[in-house]
C-alpha cells in the first residue's frame, strides 16, 4: 500500500470538503445580507408612504414628532415653543409646543388663544420679525387684535446687489396701477389668483417698453422679457401696520424684549432648564406645562407675597 498516495488523497478530499463548506458559508452570508437589505428597504418604503399619506416632509427616527429646526445658527431636531406673556405681570398667559420650522403662521393663532384665556374683547399683540406675515396681520385684524410685528427687510439681498425691488414701485389706488422707478405704468393683468393661498393681482408692462428702458439692467430678472410685480389682497392691512410701526414700533419692540425674554431667561438660568428631557408631543407638552406652571406660581408669589398667596389658596379651598 502506498502510504504517501493515501495521505495525498486524504488531503485532496479535505480540501474539496473545505471548499464546499466555504461556498455554503458564503451563500448563507449573502442570503443573510440580502434579507437584511430587503427588511431595510421595506422599512424605508413604509416611511416614504407615511410621509406621502401624512403630507409631512420630515421624519425623525429618534423622535417621530420632532422636526429639523435652526437654533443659534445650527440645525437640530426638536420642538418650537410659542408663549404669550402679559405686559402687566409678566405671566405666561398661553403657551403651545409645535414642531413648525418657523413662527410665520403662529401670530394670529397664539394671540387669539391668549385673548380667549384673558376673556377680553380686544388685544394688543407684539412680536418679532419671525412672526411677520401679511395674512397673519389680516387674521389678527379680523379677531380685533392690534398687532405690532417687526417688519423684516425681504428685499435686502436684491437692493444690496444694486437691483430694483418691488418695494420701489409706487401703487396708485384710484387708478389701480403701479408706477416703476423709470416712470412706466404697470397695469393689472387678468384677475387676482391664489398664490400660496393668498389672492394676488399681477401688474406688468409690454415687453417692448421694458426692453428699451435704461433701467433694464437693474430691473429685469435674468432671462425675463418684462417686469411684473404682484400685489397681495392683504396689502391695505400691511400698510396700516407699517404706519403703526412707524409711530410706535420702536417702543413696542423694546417692550417685547423685556416681556417675552423674561420668562425664558428665568426658566433657563434660574430653573436650570434649557432642553426637553422627554420625547413625543404628549410628554414634551406635559413637561413644558409643568415648567410654565412652576414659573407662573413663582411669579405670582413674588407679586402677591407668600402670605397673600396662601390666604388666597385657602379661600379657594373653602
């Protein structure tokens, strides 16, 4: 018997079996990876369907109710807290936790809620530029709320480039026309049409008039044959608001800073609370309500004094 040949045969068979096992292991590993990828694909498809069905544009896997917000110049996932503070005692009259990315649609909602809490027929609401919206100013007027909101310069980027903005066109109410800085008259075209939910009237000039204008280079947008501007249905309300701000705006804004910042400064510095400790709307709103309750109780005790506050509580219990 050839022992060497026998050993070589055993080695060859071992190699064949090892190769088959390796192939089997590779196939199993690939099957596991494929199953994992398919499961991940199913989760992503379910998330996409959820966004499509809900109309949302964001989905946080850590906290389903949180949304991407800009805080202190940085992007973060979290919540937006709206609060309304009374001018006399600096008490938080109304608050709400939302996941809206900005405050542009919050003015009328928050001011109306505060008006209902106070049980008054009219209200003066003061807010920063983040709340500015012509539609919100109109809604406040309908609710008998006089709003003072800092007016943002939406044309700053255009004017910084030396170009003409829509604010430099003069509207003549009686004739319903708009006059450009070059003296040309822009007339209404068609009927007012909704743009982002607001009726807007378009005003324009024939292209030949704009093409021969010496201001064409700083007036016409690139690849545009003629200038057109839009006038919102809420412009009369916005103009009345602008006049109020010209007369009282500076003082109102100083008042706003001393009112709204006071509670948040107290919560963050004195209470040592600068972020939510829980997740989800229900829990976050509960946490915020507890903080507001603590702030308001502290504020009332400081205003009335502890004995008077204790006597008031005793009367309410009897």
